[in-house]
């Protein structure tokens, strides 16, 4: 994809060691506005480490992560002030966890979960917050009548939808997703993927999606990074990587998908 | 007369200086929780040790002390603490709000408005307003530092979603001087407006949690709310059965096992002196007419 605008997020030489054990090594890539980047690889290949490093949740041992802020242009997310970074994380960014329990406030209703980010940036009108929550439940295809129910009473798929709604309510520009469909059964997965694809297209969101499921990657992402042992072994357009893998490991990964 | 064998007001002078330093810092930063080295007191944590340590550090021989517990001067907590200071400091004690220079309180602010020069000392069980929303202390401190208080509104939102109105009725969160979010100890929200721009100094001591915070005189204290669900205090359909007051905070008292109940002022000093001034309520009127 050729774009005139600067990249939204660029990682350069991101390396993370856990007590001497490499989590990821020398990972560099860019994410452009409106682009969905998939990161695939086997368990332990460093996918989640990379995701955490670029989403300001885990400072890399070396390397830089730059984000194009709305007002001040590209800024290193680990060099900006903490208030600025935290504000960014709850307005411009979203983070969807594999386990919705990590991303949701399980003790308060669905409406409060969606409204939390709005209240965090200063919304103080109950009616408006409720209206926004209602709209977002509708957008993620949930029954708006369940707005006052606790997330604990929801199915896994609904919790995941709620988590997505909660993240998108402040109109972020980039969403990080860690195995968003990992815990769901196949039919629920398909519907959620359909929803995600729709939302990403409609809202012009950029997204970084970590998954071990190549079908998810093919459906959602424009570009793919293939990781193995902490390193990116191959990158390119999704169809190109999946249909004509060059690296032996990518070839193995693609050939090990079971076709029913 | 103070008893022998104790330092004035029980605590040793070094401890009092340490607590006074914490109080000075707390007054300088309204609403900010200052850590301090809370001491073992001769009663358990949770019985008002924070308030007692604050009182012990600021009390002088010329002070007059009033202690209230749920508004009453004659309940066990109030009586014990009053006696404690009468014995260890030999100070004068009173039940009259305006005669006191220091009022130590649990769960109420007196109905009689406090004036300049008076000090109100609160006993605080849990000082951290964000505690039940964020269990990590390091994180709540960061949230205070960065003024990230949106999550407090999540709780109020949840109240309205469930009950149709903000159902939190005590320990109602406030912003002090437009900056720090503060827990006013478990006073009813009825008392929240009394904290706003009060001419008296308000000190808060949490003994078990080892925190002191303060509201200096004439400081703005605003209760959190929503634009379309403004802050409101409790209202009663009844008046006090004893003194007939329609303005004070009323306790509901069950009088028999056949559903009989009556409402009386929680502030005993306020109620008794209204009686002395000749006010009567439904119960006292009945008794008088019945006796006549």
C-alpha cells in the first residue's frame, strides 16, 4: 500500500530480553493509517512480546517505537511524559485481550464498561454516556437490553464484543489485538471476525493483530509478519505470504493448516 | 486532672512532632493523603486510633474536647475517647459543639455550624477513595498524581443504572480544592455540603492505613456528580420525634416488634438543646398532652 501520510506507528530494532532470554530480537516494521497488520507464528515466537512493546505496555530492552500523535507528530512512546502516554493509551489506542476478563471490569455493568473511557476523558452527562453505550452495543451486534447486566453473565463471544465496544468508544486510531478470537468456538469466531472486518473498514482503523490462526490472519490483515524464535522471518502482503511463502518456516506453517 | 505515668495526651513528644509534620503537609496540600508512622494505641485499630493520634498531637492544656460517635455524645466510642483524653491530658470536655475547640468525630459532622478556630478531627477507616476500584496502591497513587479520576464516575454511573439515582449515601467522594479526590470518611452525604468552605480546620486520621489528610478552612469541597444527575442530600418525610427539627440528619429507631418506629436527630447535643429551647416533636407532644 502506497501512502502519502507518514506511518502511524513505526518500530525500529525492537528487542526485548527477559533476564537474558530473548523475547524478540531486532523487530522493525511500520503500520500505516487504516492498515491491518497481522503477526503470526507459533507459541513462544515472540508475537505477544512485540505487541506489548509497541503498545507501551512493556518497555523494550533496545529499539524505538514511534507513534504519529494527532498534534505533535511522531513521538517515541517511551520518551513522552507518562500522563501523555497514558492519555494516548486510553483515547487514541485500544487493546483487545485474548481473555476478556483482563480487558473488562467484571464487577460493573456492560454500559459502565463502555462508558468508562468516556468518563475518563471527562464525560459527565449520564444520558449522553448511556446513549453512546447503547449505540456501541448496537454496533457490535449485542442486545441493547443487556446494557445493565454484568459481563459475568455474558457468553465468551459477547464478552469479547463488549471488550471491542469498550475500546472503540473513544474513536481510537489504532487497536492492538492479542488473539481476539482465541477463546471462541468456530462459528462465534466467524461472526466476530466478520464484525471486526466491518468495523475496521467502516472506521478506517489501523490494527495490529497477533494470532496463531492463519485463517484469521488471511481474513483480517492486509500485511503479515511471520515470527519465529523472536525474529521476523518473513513479511509481505497477506495473500503473497500465505500463497507463496518463501522462508522454510513460513512454508511449514502454511502447509500445516488442516483443510477439512 | 491528668493521671501520672503518662506523657501529656498519651503519645510521646517525638511522635507528636512526627504527626504534626504530617498534618502540616496535609494542610499544605488539601486532600492529599500523607503517610505517617501510626502508633499502637491502647485500643484496637478500627476504633478511631487515627483520629485519636491526630487529636493527641494537636491538643493543648487549654483546649476543650468534644467527641461524637454517629452524632451522639453518649455512645461507648465517644465516652471512652473523651475519658481517655480527660485522663491522659486532663483537658476540659464538653458536649456542646460551640464550646469545643476540638471535635473528634466518627460518622457525623455536628448540626451546629463550626466556626473559625475550631478543629474537626475525623476517624477514617479506609482513606483511599479509589481502593475498591483499583486494588494496587502504586496504581492509585499514580492515578492521584495524574488526576485520573474518571473511574470514580463509573461507580456513580453504576448506581444510577441500577437504582435510578446515585444511591451512594455515605463516604460520598469529593474533590478538594479542584484537585485531589478524597474520601470524607463514612459521614452521610447529608454532611458533605458542611465541609465546603467551612471556616473550621478539618483533619482526617486513618490509624490502620497510616494516612493523614486535611481540608484547610474555607477550602472548596465539591461532591462528584453528573450534569443530569446533580448531587443531592437525603431528605425525610418525617421530622425529629423528640425536637421536631426538619433540618437535621435523622436516625430511624425501631421501638417495638410490631413495626413501630420513630425518627430522631442523630446529633444528640443539637436535639437536647432544641428541647431546652422549648421545641417539641410528635413523640414529646403526645407524652405531654397524655400526661396533662
